[in-house]
C-alpha cells in the first residue's frame, strides 16, 4: 500500500463511519425521544416500506419514469444553454437584444410555469421535462457565456493575424475555452434537473416519484414520503456522478484541480 493510498482509505473509512452513525441515530433516536412513527419513522420502518412499495406501488416504474424525465430535461436544457451561450458570447449584438428576455425568464419562478404546462399538455411527461429544461438552461448558458467573454482578446487577435476565419476562431479558441466552465454548469444542472421534474410531478403528475411523494403525503404515510425522497436523491447522485465521470474523461488533459471540486 502506497503512502498516498493510506489517506484516501482513511477518508473513505471516516465517511463510512459518518454514514453508520447517521443510520444508527435514525434507527434508535426517534424511539428514545418518543417521536411517533407518523412524524419520523425509524430507518427499519422506511426499509420495510421500501420493500412493500416495490410489490404494491410499482416503485421501479415510477423511478424509471422520473429518471427518464430527468435525463431528457437535462440533455435538452444543457444543449439549449450551450448553443445560446455560444451565440451570445460570439455576438455582442445578439446578447444586447436577447439578454433582457432571458433575464426575465430566469427571474420568473419556475414553479409558476408548471401548472400552465399541465393545462397545455395534460398529465403527460412533457410538462415535467419542460420545467426541468427551464431550470437547467440558465446555469449552463451563463457559464458558457462568461467563459467566452473572459477569453484573452490577444489570442483572438493573434488568430486573425494568421487569417483565421470566424469559424476557426470559435472552433480552436472559444469553444475549447468553454469546456471547463461548461462542465461546472452541468454539475449544477444535473441536480437542478431532478428538482424541476419533481416540481412538475407534484403539480400535475399521475406517475413518477413526485406522484408517489404526493400520494404518501395524502395517506399520512411518512415512510413512503421518505422512500420517495431517498430514491430522488439517488437519481440526483447518479446524474451528478455521470457528469463528473464525463468531465474526467473529456478534460483528462487538465490538472485535476482545475476540473474537479474539493
């Protein structure tokens, strides 16, 4: 075992210890503090509810629907943010014309759009995806726009002295400069996509984990609500991990400190 690997094992052991302590506190503290199960069920009760929901409430179907909505909303919102961020970055006139409307769209509360989308499109997956797209779009767009705006103008002037076309400047200088900030925005967007989908499912869903959460609330079943929250958290962790893995593969040429969080 190398000396570099020992601190890493120590950190993993410390993290596992925190998890074990949390699970133990969750299991025994509610009973010791005489907290009713309908307010805070112990971990074992939530586990039993998880097993029950698999059999009776199609938990994996609801999880799959929510995961699909998160993926589609994340991909569409990220692509829109990347494209519009690049367009605004390379064209100051386009930024001047469109920025007030984009700012107004960002300021408007996304929750307010969810009922409107449900009225337009019914109880389908499309309103949830649209809410996710709206939430994901802005952080990606802002990161890409800021990256292009902060490029050293001397690099662009140097490329022009070599008769580089506008497309060559974008492809060889501006677009590569956006990659690291782009992935920073994608990390944020991967978690926001889950929030957007859940908002849509809470407002007008008959399938998905947001629907299960609302159903559990209506039944006074706190354990079911917590199962739904845990599954949503797992979807967010998987989405974030997928973005982090893609970032590590794409930006392998950068020092790790430049494209990973602490």
